[in-house]
C-alpha cells in the first residue's frame, strides 16, 4: 500500500492491522515509555493548507516518537504565497526524498493528485468535504478500546453532516467494522445524496440516538458555509445541540465523541462536555497511536 487517501476501499484486514499496531503503541505511550525508534533516518513532511491543531501535531509527535525527522511546511510562509502551483510544490518536496507527505487541503481530491505526482507515501490529513481517514481510524480505535469488537454496535453521527469529511470517513469506517450507523442533522446541514451512503438518515435527534453505543457530535463548520444555514448558535444548540438529557436515550455505557475543535455550547452542551461520557481527549491519545502505527506500517511496508 503506497498511500492512505480514504477509508472507502480499505480492506478490513488492513483496518484491523493498523488498530492492532496502535494498541501496542498505546500501551507504550500511556506507560510513559518511548518505543523502539523504528523510523530512525526516515523523514516525514506535513503540508497543511488548512489550519490544524490535533492532526498536524499528532503526526509530528508520532513521527518523532518513532525517531523520524519531521519538516512542517507552513503554507502561509511558503512559496505557495508567490503563486507556486500544487504540482510544483509537490515535485519540489518530493525531490528532497521524504518517506511520507501528510497533506491537508481545502479542495476535495487534492491529496489524490499529490499521490499521483510523488514517490513518497501520501497520507490524507483531511481534504475538503471528502475524507479524513486518520480521524475515522482513531475514532474506531477509541471505540474498540472501550467496547472490544465493534460488530453489531450502533452509532449515531449528528450535526453538520453536509460539510463533514469526518462524517463521510466514519460512515465507511463504522460500516467496515460491522456497525449500524444513524445520521441526523438540520435539513440545511444534510448533504444531497446521503441516502446512497451506508447509513440510516433519521428524522430527529432522538430517533438517531436511541439505543446507540456511540454518539458522535460534529462541529458546525462555519468556515465552509457560504450563507446562514441556521439563525444563530443559541438557536442551533436549542434544537440540534447534544446535551445530557438527549443522551438518556442512548444505550447504557454509551460514549460521546467529537473530532474537535469543539464549539462549546453549540453542537455540544457544556453539561456533557466535561463528563466521563465524553471521550474527546481519549480520541486525541488514540490519534497519536494510530498515526504512529500508520507511519510505521507504511514506511516499513507492512500494509
Ligand atoms: N479533528 C481534527 O482534524 O482536528 P484539527 O483540525 O485540529 O486537526
């Protein structure tokens, strides 16, 4: 396997292999130990055309934990600002012989184009509305650590489905793991064609959440909205926000996930965010371990 660009099309064997390796790294990292530097003398470039805290930092940390060199390209301070094209930027970076380029871009499909131009492995760190495969892997890693085998478990993805690459990747990842997936959002935040995806489109938050083991709340992506798709943040929270009361409908022991960053008090209420039910910080630790596993297995040709 050269690149990881999306979850759709990934085999269950590869999916499980990455999560199994991430489990090994989880035990090492949470015990405060350093793993064997399996990526010594290897190099990773992060090329982010959009802002990021979690994804970029965890890829950098993951690479460094394993002994690799990391170069972070800040697009705002690069020759992209002088008009250099995506292809010329890609060829320039590839000429420095990195092992992996992790890319985030606002245009859906940009990492796929990059992968066709470079020798390096390409990992999609999020492209437009399309995919965020490592987010879905880390979400499934977090869920698997909590519940064990995910087959037959139920999940609800609620919120701004329309603008969410996290939702699209998770619908495929959850289905791959054998889960049933419900989705719900305000009418203006549901994408055309959602019925063709492997999920059940629900008519209310209550219908979506009922009996679910995992409820994933999505961020309202104001930066991708062209017009006012809802009247106000307060009104959105009142009608579509996830709070403790709504979670009473979920299965006993259910968890709440959020990919971050969170708009506190908008898609997730304060009363829920700071409870044990909400595992957003466990997701971040999982993200580090999943990205360690992925870098290790791609570079060492184990995928
Ligand atoms: N979940 C996620 O992709 O977060 P960042 O935008 O901070 O990377």
